[in-house]
C-alpha cells in the first residue's frame, strides 16, 4: 500500500514489476535486441492500475497528480513516477505520457523493433493486467534507500490516497477489500489492523549540499533505542544483534484504523547488558549521551521484569467515529492555523506586573 499506516477499506493495491520479465515480453525473448539500461538496475519498480480510471481523470487532475509526484520525489520517496492512460481508439492502442525520462519510454527505446510501443502494451497486459481505459502509474524507487531508510510513505502510497480522494468525488466504484459478506458502505466501515515486524535499526541518511542523499554506515533506532529485539528463543541475542543489525526486527507495533495511526508502542529491553550493547556497539553513542541514561541502566540492573505498553490517541479515534476530517473538530482546545488558542486567548500580551512576579523585564 506504500504506507506504514495503510487504508485497507478499498483496493488499488500496488504491485511490484519484474523489469526483466517485462523486457522479455516486449522483446519476445530475453536479452537479444535489448540495449542495457543500467538506470533501472537495482531499483524497485512498481505499478498501480486503476481499472477504467482514464475515464474519470482530466488533464487538470493529471497535472495535480504530477505535482504530487514531483514533491514526493524531492523527499526521496521515489526516483521518477509517471502517469499513463491506456487508450484503445479507432486508429489503434496507445499509452499516453511516455517520455524519454519515464521507465516505459526507456524500455521502448531499448528495444530495437519498429512496433516497440505495441509490444510494450502487450507486455504490460501480461505482467500488470492492464486493459483499455485503465489509468496506469509506474514508479521507480531506490532499493538501497528503501532497504535502509524508514519511510512512512512511498510516492505510490501518496498517489493511491490522492486518487482515492479524487475519484471518490466523481462516483468511481473502487475495488473493495471489505470482509466477505460485508454490505456496509466504505465510509461506514472500520478497518483495523496491526503493523508489526518493523526493522529494529535503519541506516542514517546524509544529505549533501547539492541535495543528493547517501546512506551512511551508521545505524539509528527505527522506533527508539529502548525497543526490544525480536529474537527466536533458541538464538543468541548477542550474535543476532552484532551479526547484521539491519535484519533484526523490533517488538514494536502500531494500531491503524482507516489509514490513521491510532496508537503505537513496544516491548522494552529489560536486560542492562543488552541495552548497553545497543548504546555502545550499534548506535555508537558518545559517552556524554550514554551518561544521560545511566539511571535507566541502574534501574534495569535491579531486576526489572519484561515490560512494554502502548499509547492510544483517543482524539484520532473520536475523529474517525464522528467522520471528521480534522482533529480540531473533536479536541477540547483546538489551535488555529496560526497557533492561536481562541478559547484561552493565548498567546496574549503580558503586563509589566506579571513579568515582575517572575523577575523578568522587557528589553527594547
């Protein structure tokens, strides 16, 4: 779903494409008559197909989606994402939006045959199941970044939610993911789910002056440094943590309802030796930083039992139950867009007498 808090009330699932298989379909065989394009090697290529979606989106809608994709690409959530309409007209079939920068355009140009676009359409029918009048979204994202960095959204995840919001206003009937036998309308359905098996550690990311992003060799905690590792009972926790920290999953869990995170929590590390190893060997915290947590290590050393918890957002749950689009509708003292609290008249000017009570004075 392209999100760590997916909305599963409707379909539009994102599928991963095998570019080699697509190339084979287009070329008619693997390898021959293909100019290698190393640009897509090592990238994750995904497709989102909206059945009959081309009938519902206008040029203005595509421009809006294109702007969303560009903004998302600036946040390194994808490399390039393109939008295509698959149209079957009297003069033949065609895919709109194919450019030299798009993956489909690069595939077409790498196949040395005259009917490259026709073969591309036939290949997409085979590997992605596209049909006439479908809206097709193709996205590339870096596998290195995806494996190393914890992203809450991918570009495709944002496109999926945007399309749902857009097409809902136009009477589009979405593929449903409601439980079998459910006859409730999408807006009346509550789709709960747990998100688990988060990576315990992810690589830190460094941004260069030119805006490029590189993955550091340093680790950071995906949730927080006190989350307990998920280790099999017969495994050695030391060997697992020091072997390949990137493969360790954390005992961290999120509760999601209709695409909103209602709450999250974790089981905590209760062994001071393990906690010290996480601080020193994996996160490589400076001594001054580690010293801030000495009281915690001392407490764990007194025989602290396994423990954990969860924090729930009651206001988010109430907003879903009330069908509200904003938390401001359900919280007691909502803030305006500029940060003002209209109930408490805060912030407000402070008198000289009030400042004097705290030994303060105003300096011009």
